[in-house]
C-alpha cells in the first residue's frame, strides 16, 4: 500500500535512506552519510510530498519517495527485501501524478539508480562536478511520467 508518510516514521525512513546511500555509493564511507543525517531529516520535513510503501505490516515503511520544490525527486529508497518487486516504479508513478515533470540528481557511481530512472523515462540533461562527493552529479529529467 502506498500512502503519505507520517512524521513518526522519520526514524524508519532514515534507516532506509542510510542503507541505500551506503550501498549505492561505494566510494563514500558510512561516516560521510552519517554526517548528512540532519540534512536528510530537514529535507523530509520540508518535502512537498513524501510517500511510503508498506508491505507486510501497514505501520512499517518498506520504501519511500520524497519530492522537494514541486518537482525535484530527492530520495527514492526501497528496502532490500522489496527490491525488484516494482515498488520503486509504483512510487515514482504516484509521486508524478498531476505533475508535468520530475527532475533529480544522481551521483555518477550510482549506476543502479541511474538505470532504473532511465527505464522509467528519465534522461540525462547535464552533469556538474561536485567536490563534496568527489564526482559528478548527473542531472536527470522525466517529462513523460509512466509507471
């Protein structure tokens, strides 16, 4: 089931995000991401849209998506237990309802997410080097949202 996130779920969303960030970015140590937990929590609180997927138990988030500034997909995280089951695609489709486009930024080394987004209509629109991450950020946009 996909539903709006509740504030009380922020700890669980943080767990999902931290696991996804660490496993998707092998060049950056866990401590790098731990130093960004406060930023992640701020973004979740100010997100225009935060949706969660609940699987086995309706009170436990197994995946989530956040959209900032009307159309910027900021986070898309799926529990490893539900990876490859279409949950990410369902969340992107739900987040895109009523929007003409979504855009996002993905680190160059995060190939799995880049390929996933391309499969659902996102295309690269630019690159910029980010010294903080020591690699390029790939800017992506999707104008024809599909699930």
